[in-house]
């Protein structure tokens, strides 16, 4: 299996697990007679356990190697998917989703670590951008596939499909040659202690935290989209899949644009442009007022474009500040992004009168904070020079 395809499959695990399931949320809300926020918590719990285990898999892979950690994580994801498929209640589903999240974390975290292991410099930026293009296809395709499954079968088959797709990633692990030649030493405390080394790296910590906030509106939309489009605008599950795919198309176009411009346009110019686009889109969301599907979709497409356009460059720039403990550093980057995502999804689940306005505010915050961080750090560098 080619490295690019394998890394893309690993990176796509969270999108596959989250977005394919979205059309089923209103159905489960009605089936089990629980509020939207309770069923939506199955997304939040997945993201929370996913985020926590990112911090486990990263240093474990530095200690024992990428292959064994990937193998165990994907098997755990498959087990969680099977338990989701047979869940008789929301309680069992929440527990099974936690297992899914714990397993998916190995794939997502180590896709970034493997990109550092296998590629360097501008080539790594392009590879990460290509992965972003392929990854963005999942949010486009997954809700449509989930809607089609609901049309011809029950919601249980969504999770059966996820387990089957995970088998492809497992095959890739079998074909992978272990890239690490040197491993960290020590027991659990020594492995966990690698994070102290990572967090002492001030430029890495500041940049990774600031750019994690860019995903605030993106995950807010994922968590609130079914309530906005299906419950709010009365869309069918199939039409919702189309609108969600249009939004995800912005992510793919942004990542593809990055593949064309990486190595040609200065990285900082790409980052500044992305942040300005998100800032303008957040303001547009508030001005348009969210009275129709189109007035929500247009600014959200701009926001997801900005996320796709900037993320490969931002991740590569952040990793450039790391020379050792790459697995732990990759775990931190992905953990912060998805932890921010979990907070955003929980926030959007609250009973807001206008969820679109919340998305607009999240976009403004997600653009302003990393923009100010870049400006301050650049000013500090100039003073040192």
C-alpha cells in the first residue's frame, strides 16, 4: 500500500467515525425518546476519549514502535464499532463510542508522526496537504453514505460499515515497515514524562495551542449541523448529506489549493491569508443572519476552506520546532485540536436560539487568537534579531 494512501486512511479515521453517523442522530433521538443534546453527547464522548488517548498512543509509539500501537488501536476501534452496532440503548452506545474514540486516536496521531518519520521540509508540507485533500473527501462522502444506509437499512449498519472500512487500515499496518530505528527507554512514568520535554518547548506549545483554536467553528458546525438543517430547516437525511458534503468540499478545495501553493508561496503568507478568510467568513455569518440553508452554508464553506488551506502548513511549521519525541509532539498537536473540537461540539449542543450566531463568534475567535499569536511571535523574533 503506498505511503500516501496509508497515511490518508489513518488520518481519515475520526471523520469516518463522526460524519457517517451524523444523519442517524435525529432518528436515535426519536427512537430512544431523549433530547438532542443527549444523543449528540455520543459525538462529544467520542472526541473526548479520542483526545485523551492521543496522549497515550503518541509516546507509546516512541517507546515500542509505530506498528504495534497502530495494530492495537485499530483492533480496539473495530471492537467499539461492533458494540455500537448492537447497542440497545443510548447508555451502551455512549460506552461503545468511547471505545471507538480510544482506538481511532492511534490512527490519527500516528499518521502525523509517520509523516515526520518519512518526509522532510517542503515535501512533508505537500504530503500533508495531499492527505488533507483525501481526508476532506470523507466528510463529503461519509454523511451521504450514512444517509443512503438509513434509506435502505437500519442505523446499525452504519457502524458495521465503519468496522469493515477499518479493516483496510489494519491491512496497511501489516504491510508497513517499522520506520523507527531508535526507541525511547523507561517505564510508564518515563514515557509520560516525555510530555514534560515537549511542553518545555515554548514555541511549539504556543503555536500548537493557538492553531488548535482554528477548528472551533469547524467542529461546532459538525456538532450542530443536524440540529440546524434537519430539526431547524426540516431537511431529509439525504438532503442534509448533500449540504454537509458541500461544506466538506470547502475543506478539500482548501487542502488542494495548499498542495499547489506549498513551496511556491511563503508559508506565512498562506497562514495570514487563511486567518483573514476565516475572520471575514465569521463576520459574514453574523451579517447574513442564518435565515436559510444557503446563508449558513456559504460562510461555512469559506471557513472550512481556510482550515484546509492552513492546516498542513501550520502542522509542518509546528513540527519544525521538534527534533525528538515526535510521537508525543504529534499526539499533543492532534489532542489539542480535537479537545478544542469536543468543547466546541458540547457548546453548540446547548439550547441556543440561533446556533449560526454561535458559529460566527467561534469563527472570529478561531481566527483572531492564532493571528495575534503569529504577530506577537514575529515581533519578538525581530527584536531578538
